[in-house]
C-alpha cells in the first residue's frame, strides 16, 4: 500500500490548459480523473490537496480511497504548507509518495520521501 499526497494545483498546471480561467471546474475535472485512477489502485490511500477554500463540486468527488483536502487559504504556497503538515503526520509510512514538480515543496520534504513529477503523474490519468 502506498500513500499518495498530490499537489492538486501543481498537477492542474501540468495537465490542464486554461485551468486558471475556472479553477473550481478545473479542480473538479482533475479530481474526477484522480478518482478514476484510484479505482485502479484500490490498496493505496490518495490525498489530493488544493489551495483555497473547499468547493462542493470537488469535495463531492471524494470517497473510497480518495480524500480531498483544501488548504483553506489562497495564499501563496498554502497547499504546500498543508502537504508538509500531512507528510510530517504520515512519515512513519515508508511507502509515501508526493506528487509535485514544485522545487520549493520538494526541498521542504524529509529525506526519503518519494517524489513523482506532476507531468509524469498527470500522464497516468489519461484524458483530464
């Protein structure tokens, strides 16, 4: 079993064109794609983290082995801070993978945490 912490905004930037024009819709599209991916990985725990406040249409897509977390703030790097908090709480899990291409976030992770780039992960989702 692997625990995946996914930097949602970073993955959106890697795989969705024009995501900034309608952030809630883009987040919903990404969440739906990650939920489909989760079906193929039923033994893994997946936490998808977004900047900002919760969006009902996104939160409703969570379930099963997918949890959606909102940083609660739109401040710069809000989701990064939340991911670091989650890593600190989960780091006892040797099978922890963080999905991001954010160098600043990667530098804040403890040694030994596996990192998968946002584009690499995004390509596993198929059409988003």
